[in-house]
């Protein structure tokens, strides 16, 4: 037949039991990576076998947030991913020399992603989360081509402007014919010492994105949860001890754990 053989991606095979979610956002800094890591750790704590592909070329902050400081190793032709808190992770950042910024072009990214999906020894995963770069870039299309059954999770803040770009990121599903599993609103409010809520970034963004995607896609896209602001979420992210494990009784951890049960 000629031509190079396409690598086999186990998650894309008919009958694969792995649920694949692409975590998308319209812009950076809304907490997409924090949400990805905490959902993964919450699922692993329930006994699920979970992996994360960190495909956010701008951030690649997942290994640090997860506390996975190991390096991938090679056994025969497979890449063995490091893991922490029961979650296996592979990151584009693990393959860039030192801290040198690397200019990743579309085709390079596609190949890197293909390799992460085909050549990493994931074992039998129940769930694979793919942390996408913010926006509606090439990589979201690549994932859709490589794993057509992958579903999309949209992370937004309550802010109107953030919601509009998040909606655009979600509506890529129309083009790729993927299912949108739901919307997660982050940084929804800050609980004050008197118990009242300060709505730092306004209100309604998550609901607005869920409603407008429901309308444009033509099937129900639920708002899966609203995660409050909590400095401990950031601190534990920086320390590599995700809040769902470090402070499980915090409101933020409870919402994250609850969202994890819906996926
Ligand atoms: P993204 O992946 O969308 O760029 P990050 O997950 O890196 O966003 O989050 C951006 C910053 O905001 C990080 O420092 C993170 O710790 C912090 N952060 C995210 N969500 C919350 C939250 N609910 N409360 C407090 N800090 C948060």
C-alpha cells in the first residue's frame, strides 16, 4: 500500500471503554488546568484509572500542579508516563529541552499528540483528560481527528467577556461533531468571613455558555458545577497537592469532586 503506517490509538478503536474528555477554554487563566488536575485526582480517588495529556503548549503546568516531578522513561518502544496521586500524566513540557521556549507548529503538535496517544503506555484507562491550549486552535481539531469520540468540557469564569470566548471554544464541537459533556464555571465567587459571597468576576457566565451551546448544538449541554475562588486551590496547585485531596472539605473541593462523579 505504500506510505507510512498510521500509529494505532487505542482510545479511538471501536469498543474502547476509555472515556476521553478534552478540557477547553476560550482564554488562558480561567483555571482549566487546575480543574483538569482536580477532576483527575478526584476520579482516581474513587478507584478509576485516569490519565492526563497536557497539550497546553502555552501553560504545560499540569505536572507541577499534580506533583508529578518524574520524567517519562522508555521501555522498548513505549513511553512510560510519570504519575502522582494515582494519575498518569504526559506533558508537552516534558519533551522541551530545559526551559527553552519551543515554537510548536501545527503539524509538529499533531505528531506530538499522536505520539502521546499511541506510544505512551497508559494501560487500561477508564478516563483520559486532555488539557487543550486556550482558544479554538489547531490542536482541538487534531484531537477530534485522532480521537473522534472524545467529548468536550468547557471551563469558563462568570465574566461575560470570558463566556463569549468560551462559547466559541465550545462551538468547535459543531465542526468536529463531538459531544459537549458540559460547562464548568470557575472562580464563581469568594466566600466572605460573614458567609456572604463576593462575586469578583460577575455572574452568569457558566449558565450563559451552557444555554447558548445547548441552542447551537441542539442537545442539552449542562452546567456541571460552579467552583468558588479559594486561595488554597492555588496554593495547593503550586505545591503539587491538589485541593480535592489536600482540603477535601472545602467548598471548592466538594464541587470538583461532585463534578467528577458526573463524568
Ligand atoms: P488555565 O489553565 O486556564 O490557564 P490555571 O489552572 O493555570 O488556568 O489557573 C490560573 C491561576 O489561577 C493559577 O494560579 C491557579 O492556581 C489559580 N486558580 C484557578 N482556579 C482558582 C480558584 N477557584 N481559586 C483560586 N485560584 C484559582
